[in-house]
C-alpha cells in the first residue's frame, strides 16, 4: 500500500496491508510506487525506465521494461512482483483523463484551478491516498495543501443523514435537480488537455511548481 525507494541504492522499502507478505499492488501502492520511481529518476517524464542503469531491479521482462518491487522469495505469490512500463502508461492515461476533466469542468463555469477554495477527497481513495505523491504524479492539482480535505466514506454518511433528517433529504433532492451533465469527450479542448497531462506531472510545469525540481534524472 506504500513504497519508498532509496535514491542512492534504488532499493524499495514497502508497507503492506496487515503487514503481511505482499501479493500485489493496490491503488495507493501504485500511486506511491510511480511517484517514487519518478522522484528518484528511475523513470523520465514520459514514464520510461532509464536504460543506462545497471541495476538488478530494472530489467527487460516478458512485457517490456520493468522494476522488480518484490523478489519471488519475499512475495506471497512465489513470483516476482513487478511494475512495467505498460502499467505506468495505463496509470498516466488514467490520471491524465482525470486532470483534463478537472480543467474542463472548471472552465465550463468560468474558473481555473487556482480559484478552488477547497478540494474534497472522499471514499477509499480519499482515505488512503498520499497527498504529496498524488500531486507528484499529476493526479491532483498542485495547490496549497490546506485546501485539501479528506472526508472518508461520504456515501455512507450521506445515506445516514438522508434517512435520519428529512430536511437533509429534501436539500439533497434540490441539489440533484440542479446538477447538469458535461460530456468531456465531446468538449473541443478535451483532447488538448488530455494529451498535455500524459507526462509526469504535466507538460506545463508551471501547473506543478512544487514538483518541478523533484525528479533526479
């Protein structure tokens, strides 16, 4: 669920759920690993592994270049746990789509990222994600950290309040009627925003001033 890579030896220190032997990577673990690979300079801004390093953990596997996070003798599966360039590409595409979505939604109401006063993170995602690592890879905007609020299981909280308090239920009903739908893929600038976000953390480094000098490559 969390990874820290030594910037000198490139050896990982991992934290697992329940402190058991690792058997894979969960969402927070993937974000943590990608952020650490980027900070230590093991991958470049496009998510490609450095080819000039002679290190046993960086190798060419069956699915291309990969980083060996856990050797098979230390894993619960009896197999090496690896993180491939294909895995990185998939994560970068996902975070790119999310970041483009933020920009389009804000633009549709005449705002920018800097106009945000609060950012609420809900659900499991909001409970276990490391804020700095999420910003490092460009998953979340690089805003003052005090603007982020972790709310936990909001769907359960909302259901409870709707059932126990009639005024809350009526208010939720009114909010629901005011909601509108934005088709991101049909927006004329979506693809521009999306392709610009397919780098770590972004092609526009001015959007991520606190990340600009972290990469060691």
